[in-house]
């Protein structure tokens, strides 16, 4: 077998099952630091059906884990009115959550965090795995690029783990626990998750200096952050009593939706979909981190498949005798155009441009990694070095040199050669000499302009007055 299988169920103490409703398994967890902290069931010698859940309703389990107090403030009421007026929107996001919520609740329970935290992706992304904000935050948990790197979420040519369901959940809960330890309350931890820990700390310092309380509701913060916790509390209220707000929750079993498959050999995304016998959009909803048409074994990656399709995948894989991957990767040694690179690599230029997402007119910079079709000369899996560090850098080609004017007929210099440097007139030379004092002139102009603005402000013109009034608000 080139791929090994594992059902994702959270590792908990056996003694806690009766009281918490958690699943349990004595299967040891993976030792890889990138692996999810989850117990695993090997489908080669174990049956997933033998792992049972004490409760069949995930919503009950979520309610039982609520620990935060409702705010019951105008902001929470406003959010509840907004959501209850849009039951279709709520139902769609609730239905999307059915793929991921069991796993997230398992992770939250294992850390003894309030299960309100499992509802946070409703606020962040409405459980849209491909969600991307204008600030370039992506995924269920909306990680910014820099924060993702802080929590070792790989972002390269092949994958963006900010969108990976397992890795991003693990990182988000790590981050929230760190913030809770720093600020001492979940409300402030959530504010820091949205606004930044530094901004929350500064707001607390300002309140301390003014002799004011430093809790969430007492701090001055942007409107988005002010509404952030009330939004979460509104979803909490709906889960607690959906009928009170005209909402019907979808049925969610206290059961894994997906099974995680450890990748033992490079495999094409299209082939994985075919062997699992699932729709393409379902596969990408569970595996949104894959950027390219090949999944790499040397990246410690996992494929998530719907619970009932792992054994179908396993059976089809056993019967499949052709190569699992038709794509590989190579590092470009010199900067050149796509057409030049394609010729060097012996591949079609349009295919090279399309699979690597290279716009027309751009050159590939030296050291970049590109995906190309696999040939007999390039057999084998992509190396660990490329799998973890692949990057693609592009640049515009330099502008063409200026064309020389054609020599006049009968001219002595009829031979083609370099363009002679343009002649500079005496007026241009004088202007250049004067330009040597340009910094001083610019400084004096800036100073006089500043002085003029200062005098204008001192005299209190209408523009400065209106700005001053606006700053009070």
C-alpha cells in the first residue's frame, strides 16, 4: 500500500467518555509535529464502525460545553436581530459547518476550552474554507500571512495551510489559548484575535492611566472589534435556543464527517477524487489548502475524505495499477521567459503558464519552482526540500533598447552600430549645474510651505476648524 489511512477522532482519556460524550481510542498518535493531535484508526486492520459516540447529537454536546456568559447588551441584540432576519443565510453557514464542526469541537474539548470557541468560524468566515478578506486573511479562521508563519502554517507553491482544516484549527486554538493566558478572559482574547494583542494591551494601558476598568466592554476599540464578541454570542444564543429566533438547525451527528488519509506517494488531485468517488467540489471543500494538481507525500500532507468514502478509496487504490502522479516539480536555474523555460524543460509553454498561474508577459526568476508534467526522466516523488520551500517569483522583462535612427543616405557612418549618446545643449548643462542646489531649494520650499500652513492653522481657517471638530468624534 502506498497510502495509509486514519480516521480523525480526538485523543481523550477513556475515563472521561461517560461524562463528556467524547470519543476515544487507544491508537497512538503520529509523532510528526505537523500531525493533528488526534487518535487514528488504521483501516487496514481496524473498523471505523467500532468507534462509537455516546451521543448522536453534536448540538447537545456543544451546548453542554458552553462556559461564556451572554453579554445581553445592545450590540448582541443587534446581531441577533440581523441573523434572525436572515434564516437562509444562517442555515447555509450551519450546513457548511457540518463538515468541520465535529473535528473542531473535539479539539476544543481536548483543550478544556469553552465550546463557544468552536462557533468562531461562523463569525470569521461563515465556514467558507476559501474565504479571503481584503487584508489577505484566508481560511476558516482567517489567518493573515504573517500570523500564519508565526504558527508554522506553510504557505508555498504547493499548499497554503492557512486553509488546511486540521492545521489551521490547531494553530487558531493555540493562538487563542496564548491570548487567553495573556489577558485572562475569553472576551479579551477574542478581541486580541481580531484586533491584535498589542492594540488590546495599549487600550488597557490607556484605561489604567485614566483610572478606568480594563475589561472588554470598557475598552475603546474599532467598531469591528466592538461587535466581534457580540456576533459570537449571537450565534451562541441561536445554538442554545434556535426556535426562539426562527432558526432550524441542521441535524449534526456526534460523529466524524471525514477520514484523514496520510499520503504515502505523490498523487494527482484528479485521481484522488476519482478513486474516492466524490464530487470535485466536495473534495476541495475538505482539502482547500492544495494549490496545485498534485498532492505531495514529502510534505507530510493528508487527504480528507467523507467518512463513508475512505474504504471506497482504499478498495479502488488497491486495484489501480497506473502511476499515481503525472506531475512533478523542478527548480529553474536562470531567469528567462516562459517560452524559453518551456523549451529548456521540454514542455508546452501554454501548459507551463497555466498550471503555474503565470500571467503572459512575465518572466520566471532564477530559483523559482515550477510544476511540469512528469516524464520517464523525472520519475519519483517531489523532494522534501522542494515540497517545503517551493516558491515562484516573477518579473517583467526589461524594456527593449531604444532604436537608433537610420543614417541619412550618403552619410559616412552607414555601418550599423551603437547609438551615439545624445548631445546635450549648453542650456541643459546650465540647468544641470543649477540642479546641484536643488536639495537646498527643495528644503527651503518645504520650509516655506510648512510655515504657510502653520500660519494658516494659527489663524484658524475653515478647513482646519472642521478637521479639529471631526477629531472630537
